[in-house]
């Protein structure tokens, strides 16, 4: 069932409106800002064809509440106590978001009590023994220059009732959760438990997923930096591949269920000849397999090849390994990089063809660097709008970046299922154009045409 089908089947459950704690009765202390208008909303997407389709199915044009400062707020800044938690794997920009949250809370609203929760949701479970750290503008002054998170992170969900008990005991009335799919689901559980108990606690998420696999939030922070870093690794793989006869540069990139980093990096540095992603099934052997496709490239007169593979691609090819899960319950992917490295080397050795596979696995290097350029700007803007939403009493929502605007997206919608590449999309068509891989994967009846075509293509 598609995302749209799920929404249509349960329109009440997947509403575009976020939860509100109560009436906003306090004049905002924010200065030198143009406040947004009450009830101002923006379209859920800029894709006109999708909008027309979804409007026809739903009977109305779906919109989200526009994010930004409101003239009247819900939480009294003088009595506000804030918790900030970073959960899940590392990602470029975590410290930028923390810095943005602290500075907007401090400078715009005058909030003094800001707790940095240590090591993810474990820091909200007293049995884990982690003490929070106090945050202020001086503490976070230069943290954006560092990779990772000064708060630390962890995987795995803690008991929701224990987390809420901790928030109550610490008198925290705003909790910012910086995380991806699993972390935001936990934030949703916390928000719903708070509402069930009648607690006026705002729980607001900032979308952190380096795989860019959340729905309705636009591009998540860290993704652009990851693509830029991956493009540099691809450059090195290309140099290594060209440096030897039959050289094959093999790069494994992040992407458990969605191949966005692999796809965008292959377009950003189009020396890639094969881009393999979880959304695309491919064979290892046979006339249409990756091994034959590599043979076809060499048969066309090329002396090297660059292969980019997302970590979740080709999982059906690796047999005989037991299923494993991480602390968050995610299925740990089998190592497609090492598998392809071994199979490619064995294949060409058996054929008696000289080849050399240069293997790159930069995953931890990529995710631990600081955010750059427009990615760093997006981090700050997401943080800024998260603070405005929380102070206005919004809860159970995540900040989305839709075009030039920011919106409040219900967490349930953002995590409805992982966003994945459509093989019919312009993005994937661009990957096909940049790599030319569909020609190398050509079957027997197209091989004659392929050799002629490949001889005119750029290296």
C-alpha cells in the first residue's frame, strides 16, 4: 500500500494538523520579527501533479501549518524548562541544530533553563545513570565547527512512561527530539503519553536522517553534506580505478532502505558507471547481472569502472547469514560491499582477465563531519522554527522544509513509511543518464548496439 493509499484509508489518523496544548495567551517577547498570521498554511508539496492527484483522492488540497514566530505564545518563557536530545546514528549538523535551539531560546525568548540530555533517550531513563548538562549560548558558541553531537547519542527506545516521569520530575515543559524515523516515533509516543496524562509538554522533532528517508519534511539536514563527502570519495575511487588495468573502484555508501545518497552522489560526480540502490533489484550473475555488465563495459574498450552501492542494496543475493538487529530494532544489513568485492574479484580471476578491485567504505567518515554551506543554514532554520513551534504550544510534530518555507508536520505523517526513490522519477532517470548503466546491463540482443554506443561515451 502506497503512502497516499494509507492516508486515504485513514484520513482522521493521518491528519495534516498538529496537536495544540491550549490557547496562546502570552505576548511573544520576540523582537524585530514579522509574525506569521494565525492559521497560515502551505501546500504539502510543490509537485503540481502529485497535488492534483492527492486532491482528487482526498477531495481537498492538503496543507500544513506554516512554521514561524507567532504574536502570542503558550509557554511562559520565565517558567520554561527545555530538554534537548539527540538520538540514533551520527549525522552532519547535529551540533548546528543544538546551537540554533539554544541561541533562539536564549536570545529570542529569554529562556534560561536548557538541559542537554546525554546519550539519547537513555539520558531520560534514570537507571542508565547519565546526568544532563546545562546549555547556554557560551556553551554552544563554537560547537558547529565540530562533527557529531556534544550531547552524545544512542540507539534503542526507553520505556515511554519512564521518559515522561523524568520530564515531570525535571519540570521540563518543552522537549526537542533531534532524530530520524525511529527516534521520531519515540518522540510521538512521548507526546501522546503526555497528552494522555493531561501534561502541557510540547514535544517537537527536528528531522535527522542522513538517508533522507522521511516523508513530507523535504530534504533533511546532513544529507547535502553527506552527498558532498561521498562525491569526494567517488573521486578517489575513480583515480584508483584508472590507475591499473581492469581497475574497479567500488564504493559502499549509506542507505539502508533508500538509496538517495548513492543516487545524488553519482549525479554530483558523474564518473560512476554503476549505481546500485535498495529500490532497484539486480542480479549478480547471468546475462543481465552486474558481473556480466562489468564484462560488457570492458568489452566496449573501457579500462576501468566505478561502482557505487548503497548498503541496503542486493540483500537478497547474500544467502546463509542470520538476521541481526540493532538496539533500535532495525534489521542490520548484510555487507553488500565486501560481498561484491569478493564476487567481482573471483569472477574476473576465473575468466583469466586482469582486474583489481579497490574498495571504499567511508560511512563513518561521512556521517561524522560538520555540516557545510547551505546544509548548515538549513540546520539553523530548522532549529529556529522548532523553537517558535514549541513556544506556541505545538506538540507531536516535526519541522519540515518545503521549498523556501518551513512547516509543522505531524510526526505520524513524517514516519508513515520510509521515503524511497521511485524508479520512474526524474532523479532515477538522471542517474541512468549520468552512469549509462542500462546499456551495460543490456541483454544479448542489444550487445552489438552497446559496443558501438559505448565507444562514443565519455570515460
